[in-house]
């Protein structure tokens, strides 16, 4: 992942900071896995996730997201439909997300507007892993 931004009311925001860490994995059988996190998530004071303080847990929840499910591509329309089966944000489970895309060399650009991302337009730039 290179970047993930939200454009709303003429303002652009880096959703997971300026250097998000993430992966998008799509296989030939229509399965998808997606994960993104802020690069600067805090280290927990304790060496146990179960012992995390409320502010530490909040930072992790607000600074990361993952989902997996299935997808299909409409090459004629340049759209990808993703069916979210499991997500770290439970409100997205069962949602279908339609995104437009462009591919230029090793770069994939995806644009999603409306539910479930909410108001505004989310733009994600990926670079093919080698």
C-alpha cells in the first residue's frame, strides 16, 4: 500500500497516516484479504494484548482495519465488487463495496464512494509486491 486518503468537502485526509502499512491480496479464485494499519501505532506498556490499557486498545482499533471475503471484476466498467464476509469493523460484515480502478504498470488505484466508507471518497494506491 502506498497511500489511503479520504476526500470530503474539498479536504483530503490520510486515513492511516502518511505511511500506511497494508496489503491487499486477491487470488484467482475470487478471494480477497485486506489489512491496513498506521505505521506509528504505539507499543503496549505490557507485553500482552490482553493487558492493554484502554487508550492503547483505542489507538489500535482506530489505527487499523482488516477484512476478507470475495470479489469480482467487471473489466468493461473498470469496477471491482467486494463482498465483505468478516471484518474488524463489524458494521461492514455483509456489505458489498463497489470500487472503480485503474492499473498503470505495477500500480493499482482504487476509488470508493459512499456506504460503507461513509461520506466522501476513499482513494487507495497500491504497488505490486515483488
